[in-house]
């Protein structure tokens, strides 16, 4: 019996809003027919889009609001202006009220974080939330977190990220015991910030059945797929992500202009068109769209603001998977079972230092 | 009248040693004929190499030692075992004694940092050294620092990095007033670590004639060439560098296998061979070889350990440029002139917070 998954969509989020969100939902629905949607936003914009997607319309309910969080609002402004009324808030609120299992928004990241935290609150044992994303590697996909939700953090914060990230990896990649690495500037024991070395000790001491701690991973280890889950605090996670994205864009630009530089290279391009097509497919950033806000009493997925319907559909897929495979239950089980371990870890850590 | 530049080479450094270092020096000499070399290491390995390079031999002096710092030595081990005797130490010591203007080593980074700091000491006003490197961007080259010498640091450390990095950029790129950005996870004023926001205030308040502070730069701004100099502490700088290097390697691997996947793509590759050749040239990591240790009373250049003679020659070139255009004098002038500004900055900063 297929499980029904109810997804609340902020139909006004992102650079474009309903004209990306609604067709994106339709694409995801074709992959997961047991989904139902709440489409939240300006019904005058949603309904005409919905008219083009009969199957989606049949499983959707539109909740009208004309309050929208802008892409430029600061989190505090968004909370002041959009609390209890904006499409973003109402999507999150549907999760809180149990009317939806997950909320997906392509809106302003800071506002989404603030509203999700304010409305849903953090899980017991979690002080601050994180954003986790899928990173395509040579070996397959990995989960990297935190991509920028929380700057800094102590060893326990990093250990909690490891627990939550491995729950997400087990859900998304169907892994029994994902490997987990801590991002660091060297693989040697004595390198890096003290909190990273402490987190390594905690993870080693916990020796969890749900994750296998494999040690430090350097920046170039992420793309090599050195671990299924790469853990770091939000500042360096964001820097790593954007440095990698920027490099990928830079290289594809160079490649494009190299292939256009002479008649010979243009002929070469024509011959190798399928290869270039496969390359583009492989590098398609839309396929890794969908960052998951972790550490909250509810599942919220952040889509890139500038994506198209195909890209938004991937973010909806991520939301679907998180619910379908019980991400929150898994995280809670690990935190409760091992909340003990997390809590008792300071002793182990003191013994070492 | 060309200025004579005297370069001390750790001939044992790197994965290979003299068989890369000596031919590398010969290549650099062909570009800068007014160079003289001290080649320090096992003369039984250096002399046979030197026999193949008559011009280099004519301007070189060999200093024999059979003590070598291994690539795996911890800094403390290297200092204990190799102080006053190893090729790495003696190269740095030649700078200290005024027998050379710059030392270049492809050896173990941690050991090189430790020995350079221990022997040369830091400049007045500088607590902790940095490694600065050239980062190829869409717009040309930028300087990024710190690439991993010093983890963390307060606002004054970041401001000092900005001063030293812009001195290096003015020397290497012949710029009067390089633009300087602080690496951050957003371009908005209120984002990021407190010390980064404070450093921004200091740099704005200093308003130096030798550098133009342009604000925060995100991870993807580095490769876009958002500033001539990108400043961050050593942990995130190292993560950014390696994430970018890893992505570049990953993409070229994917491209290579895409071009080999069918007879059509292989024909395409043959037609576009020149374009691929140009691409490879452009992405050649050897051309950005040569990290400069900044903040010391002497110039030391770190080459990649795994590079070849061509790559090592680029690191020697960097050393040459640093001396030829008076890097140390420029840094000292800025620190002295503006050491006052740096020192008085806390007041400005208190006024703001």
C-alpha cells in the first residue's frame, strides 16, 4: 500500500514563483503519484498554472494569500512582515499543524531558516539547525552539511550534524551505515580546529551502528567521494560549496569558448555532441537541487531561487523521499538512542585532553 | 642595470628532489638570466643533474648536506631532526644570513612553515604568518590568502593579511592599488563571523592608498575575479582552494571519459584537439605553483611537492618576482606607515560596536 505524502509548497518562492513551482510539482507528481499538494500563495497566479496540469489539480488544494516574502528581505523583516500570513510561513505552518508532511520553498534562505526555526523549533538535543545538500562526486552522491545555516559550533554541534547527515544519507541513498568524514585541512590527527578534533573523538567513542566515522576529509576529498556524509560548520561548508560551484561554472565557460574558437573545434563539437550532452547531463546543477533543513521538528526543503520547473521538481522529490523514508523518525531515534551517547561524550573528551 | 637575484633552493624538497629542482631552476634561469642559485642538498644527487645544465652550473653554488626533511615529518620532528642541518633549514638560513634573497622549497609545508617562522621570525606587527597563492580567475589572476598557514584569527590578523596580500598583488600583477575582498558567506553587511565584519570596518576606516577594499566576496566570487586579493583565515582558505582544485580535477576527468565514450566523440576530439590543448594550457595547475609565506622577515616560497620541473620553475619565478619588485620593503612600508593605522583601529572598531 503506497504511503500518501502531503507536500506544502510555497508557490510564491524563488525568482519566478507559481510559473516554476506549479509545473515543477507536476513533474514530481509524475514520478511519485501518491503525493498530495497544498499550493500556497496568490490564487490568481496559481490557478491559471494549475489549469494546465489536470492530474496535479486533482490532488492539490490551493490556499490563498497575497503576502509574499521577498528575495531581499532580511530574516527579521520577513518575520515581522510575513509571520502568520506569507506563503512561506503558511507552508511551514502546514507542517507544524500536521496538514502537510514537508514544506518546500524556493524563497529567501535566511527568511526560510528563521521562519522554520521560529515556528517549528529545534529537535530535543539540537541547538541550531543546518542545511544539508547533495554533492555529486566521482563515486556517486554525497551529503554535505552545514551549507550555511549556522556559523561555527562546538564539537557536539558537529557530532549532531554527523548524526543528522547520516540519517539523511541513509534515507536518500538507501545506505545501512553511511560513512561520515569531518572536513579538515589535513588528514593527520593533530590538524585543524580543536572542536573538529574533539568531534572526531566523540564520533569514534560513540561508535554508532547507524554511521561509520572514517576520519578527516580535505576539501578535494568531497568531490572524490571520500565519505557518504561530509560534516563541517556552516561558514566553511558554504565556502566549499560556492568555491566548487564557481569552479565548475568557470570551467564550463572556458570549455564552451574553447569549442567555439575555430572551425575545426566546431566540427569536433558536432561529432562529439552526444558526449557533450552526456557531460552537461552529468553536471546539471538542477539534479542536486533541494537543501534539507535539519534539526527542526518538521521537514523543510529549500530549492534554489533561480531554478526552473525541472530543478524545482528535484527539490520536491527530495522532500518526498525525506517523508517517504521517515527521516525525522530516524533522526529522533538516533538522537534519543544516542542522545545519551552525545550527552555523555564530554566525559570521553575530557579524558583525552 | 639588471638587479641580481640570489635564490636558495632546497634541492631535496618535494616528491622527487634534485631531478625536478635542478632542471626547474634551469628553466627559470632562461627566463631571468640575472639569477644566481644556491643549491642545497646531497651533492651526489645535485651534481649529475647540474652537469646537464651548463648555464645553470655557471651561476650556481652547491652546498652539501645529507640531512633531508621527509614529506611525512611532523613540524616538531622536522625541527628536532633537521634544524641547522637539513637542506630545508639551510635554504631558509641562507636568507637569514643575507646570502640569498629568497628560499624556495617543494618540501613538507608544515615543516617549512615551522622552520621559516622559527629561524626568520615574524615581521613587527605580525603575529602569525600566512601562505598566499595565485588563483586563476575568469578575469585574470588573483591572490588568495591564507591558504592554510594559520587557523583562525581576529580582525587585525585579517587586516594584516589584506595589507600583505595587496603588497604581493602589486608586485606580481604590477597594480598600483589592488582591490581587496574579504571571503564571506554573503555580501550583506550583517553576515558572517564577527571578526570578518570587524576587519571590514578596519579596512574601510584605514582607507589605504595601496589597497582598495571592495567588501565581502562569496566562495564563487574568487574564480570570478571579484577582487585582486581575497582574504580569509587559513582554515577556510585551504578548504576553498582544495574544493576548487578537486572540482577542477573531477570535471576534467569527466570530460576525458566523455570524449572517449564513442567513435564519434573520439573523432570529435581529434578535430577539436587544438581547442582541448588550449584548455589544458589554461587549466595547467603548474602555472599557479608557488605559494608565498607572508609575514616573515624574509621571503620563502613553497612549491607543490608533486610538481615537475616546469611547475617548479614557476615557483622559482614567483620567488624571483617577489625579490625583484621588493615585496618585503613594500610590506614593511605599509605596515609601518599603516601599522599606526592598524594599531589605532581598535578604537574605530569600538566606536562601531
